[in-house]
C-alpha cells in the first residue's frame, strides 16, 4: 500500500519522537526522501498547517539572516536569543520545513500510543496510518499496523527500513 501511494507521487511523513526511534526515523526518512518529525510532534502539524508554516517561515528567515551576517547588527543578548530560537525551531521543524503542500498523503508512526496526537490528527484529516506498534496499540486506530517491539532499536530500524524500501520502490517504479 505504501509503495502504491508513492508510485502515484504521494508524500509520506515519518513520526517517532521516542529517544530510541529518533535516529532510525531520520535515517529512514532521509534515505527515501520523505518528511519526518523526530523530536517533538507539534499539535496542528496536519490539522492547522497554516500556523506551522508561519513557524517554518520564521526558521527560514533566521537562517537567511545568519547566512547574510545580518545578526552582526544585534546586541549579544539579542543574537543569543535569536540563535536559541533557531535551535528550538530547527529541532522541531527540520524534517518538515520543505513541505510545500498542505498535508502529506500518508503517515508512518513508531509507537502510536506515544504519538497519540499524530494519530488523532491523521485520522481527522483522513490520511492512511502505517505504524509499528506493540501489544498496547489499538489496532482499530491504525490502517496498516506492523506488530513489533516498538521499544527495541533493532526492531524499529528493521521495520522502518522496510517502509523506506517500499517508498523507494514506489518512487523508482522498480523492485529493489
């Protein structure tokens, strides 16, 4: 199903903010050219993207100011505050700052119990949910559930690699 979605040019977002899922989320999403959230799910990412896009614009503005050396005109305190804000925004928005459309077409989640806000938003906007979940996951909330240990680094990496492979296959149109 994930391969078929990406074959039709649809976009996917990976979500996993638990410490043991963060690196695997980043690796899988960047390998297949997808969006990701691996630090903190911001409420409204799917349901109120207008507000999130304003924060993305602020991050890009600060990045531009840094590249143009515009921060040199600020006091040391103002510069420190702006750099702290940039770091915070970058942590939360790094994986989604290139989203051009309103919402992605599918979501891949590690541990839907922890990411309950992301699950609720995905259900609200009616996009398919692909998830890696433990025995405490409610399968009725997930469209495509892979039952596996969502606390094990090896388990998370393996399942995310399979999801990323499916996306890569769909994008290339060829079997890997």
